[in-house]
């Protein structure tokens, strides 16, 4: 199981997540996006709708019906009602349920960095978990310390 830690230093998650979501969909996979705050989910939804028409990222919200057909499902709970095998934790909080997915994308910023560090240390010790760290350099993501 792979956990990708994304340190948000330049752009907020609602601007970064669409590119990650597009890559997941490009692999023929589905994505569950989790945030505890419904306002954050609103901003993420706007970001997913906000791209050019050729980069349309169809998605829905948990609780609105037809969750099972959504390629990207936004939820306040880690429940892949759309059958996703990839999860994006979009509010800087690690959730142990993410370990039930094939891959997790864990987004954190300066306000949640201490929790991310603690999660990194704990996950690095777990059998079968491969943590990777990504940081922003300009408009690119670079893997590394």
C-alpha cells in the first residue's frame, strides 16, 4: 500500500487535487476524496468543476444519491461507496481507514504539518506500507525529503 504525502506550500488542496484526480481517472480508477469540513468539500468540488471543458472531472457528493456511479466521490467519511481503491485525505488529517485502499494521497499544509510528521513516522514502521513525500517547487511536484 502506497501513501503519498503532499506538502501544500504554494497552492491550496482545491487547486492541487484536480491534477491528481485526473491522473487517477486516467488509470481507469476511481477516487474517494475525504475532508471533515463540508465547506472544504465545496471548494474542492468547485476546483474539480473549474477546469477547461476538455479536463471535465465528473464527481458527486456522498449522501446525494448514485454514489456507486461517481468516478470521484466527495465525502466526510472514509467510505468508498463508489468502489474507489484510491483515497485522497484532503484536510490534513490522517485516518487509519485509508490503509484499506491501494493508494492514499495525504495532503497537509503548515497548519497540519505536525500531524503529518507523526503519521509519516508511524506509517514508515508498518509492514506493507510505502510512504512517499512530495513537495511543491514552483508549479511542479518533486519527490524527496
